[in-house]
């Protein structure tokens, strides 16, 4: 395997109060090791290891807001309540002690089902009581539920800032609650939270972003994670054209988002190949071009297979970084998130920095069974 010059990945990056030493972000990855939703020493040690390994910015596993059915698996950590927040305080202190920077990914799983079929014990909630088009599950949210969810996101963001986190990421991707509002397949509402256009269906997300901005003040950077694809339908798309993408993203940036985290399963796939060809801009590239906001790309960096295959137990071998380096050199996006490669090897960043790509292990799906 060739070892390209990765210098471009090691240029500093700043946004609002956040100064990063390099462009590499640890992607948010649910691990499910928080008994009763309380993170503690194992999580602090896990994230601290990645900070020691040189990750520029760590995004936590999805951690849920204060709504009755905001998670779909028992081991998902809460981001509310004294005990869970005390655990998160230990996490951020451990990351800071190693010189790292970190933000929690705040989340509501909507009407999705977790992998183990766990039941939260209260009805799940979503815009229209749908899991996918034509697939009812749980209850449609009332306007009061919506207002409470918006406040719960804002409280979680305020708690993140109060505990000392460096940023916060709102999870608006992958077919979970916020994305269920974006998607016409799961949002059939007749009120102001629904509508025929992506701009109308973005109202819920816009209110969350505005409330989060009001809660954290002007200096704290806000990241919003988005995806065209859904776990319910990999081929679903919210924006079929750049104009529609601008209709979707610009109001969210105007509401207060600093960084758009544009989730793809493979970062090299062009978003609108009919416009700029098979080697054209990816989702993060188009999002940056259309809005001027900073963007994070993601998806199979340094690995041969994509992450949904990993849930099916598939492992991946390590691959070269040439394509990534090329895109970052042309400033297509600002930051790159790395998921499984950082589960496999906490020192991945340090190793690619030294050009020691031959040491990289690839990803063995069995490593998801423990938190190390
Ligand atoms: C075990 C695992 C858990 C994940 N959990 C989350 C999550 O909580 N929130 C999220 O936005 N994405 C989640 N993802 C997706 C990753 O953030 C990332 O987008 C994906 O793994 C692609 O990056 P990679 O190919 O470098 O692994 C998860 C991925 C994996 C492998």
C-alpha cells in the first residue's frame, strides 16, 4: 500500500471558540456500553485513548435528550440527569487531560428500532407515527411534544457547554427523529411541521438549531449531522438537485449551524454526478459550495468496506488515503471524520502522520463486542 503525504490532514482548523490541531474527527459511534444509560470510567478511558492518539476532534457516540422514548437500545448513554451528566464530565475531563477536544452527539432515535429489539416501555414518537413509508410504528408527536423535544435539545446543548465540552453535534441524519421530519416518507403532517417542500419539513430542525444557539451563546460551535440516505432506505434522497439542497441547508445555517457534517457511506461518491461527473464534489463538497459553511465529510476512510456491512459482521482491510488527500488539497471540505478505523486503532491518526500506513490493521467487526 502506498503512503501519500498526509500533510494536508494535519493543518490546523478553527471555528468560533474551537481550535483544532488537525482535520481528523472521530465519527460519532454508538457503542452501547452504558449500563442504565450512565457513562463512566470505561467511556472516559476509551475516548481519552483516541485523544492521546492525536484525533483532532472527538464526537461522542449518540447520547440522548430528555424525552420519554429518546433511545432505542438499553446501553445508549443519556445526556440528561445528574448521574449521566457526572459521567460525561469525567469523559470530557479525561479527554482534555490528554490535550483533546470533544463534543457530544445529541440524539433522539425517533421511531427506529434498535438492533436488539429493546422496548423503552413507553410509546415511541415520530412526526407521523411511521417508521418508514407505509410502516406504522408508535405515535405522531403533538405540537406540545415537539416544543418539549426542541427544549430538550437546547438543554442538552447548554449542559454540554456547562460541562466544558468544546462543541456539540445535533444528530439530524440516518432516519432518526430529526431526519424523520425532513423525509416526506415519514413526515405526513398537515400542520406547520409538515409540507410538500424540504424547506417546510426542515422547520423542526431549524427550531432546534435556533434554540441550541440561544442556549450556548454566540461563541460555541454547533455541528449538525445530515444525510441523504436513511437506514430505512439507503437510496432515499432529500435533495435531488443543488437548488433543493440549498433550500434544505441554507435555513439551517442561517439558524445558527457552523459546521455541516455530511454523512455518506463512501466519501468518494459524487453527489450530483450528472452535473460535475463521476469524480465530482461529494455531499460535503456541495454543502460547502452552496452555503459557505464549513463541512465534515465521512465514509469508509482508509477501509475497503462500508459501515453498514460492518453491522452484518463484515470486516474491512486497510486502504490507501490518496483519494482523500486529493480532495482535501482542493479544499472540497474542511474536516474528515473517521469511524471504524479509530475503533480498530486508537493511534490511527498518529500512525498516518508518521506515514506508518503499513501498521494499520483494517477493521475487524469482532472489535464492536468490547469497548477498548
Ligand atoms: C458501531 C457504529 C456505531 C455508529 N453509531 C453512530 C451514531 O451513534 N451516530 C451517528 O451519527 N453515526 C453513527 N455511526 C456512523 C458513523 O458515524 C460513520 O458515519 C460511519 O461508520 C462511516 O464511517 P467509517 O466508514 O469511517 O466507519 C456508527 C457507525 C458504527 C460503525
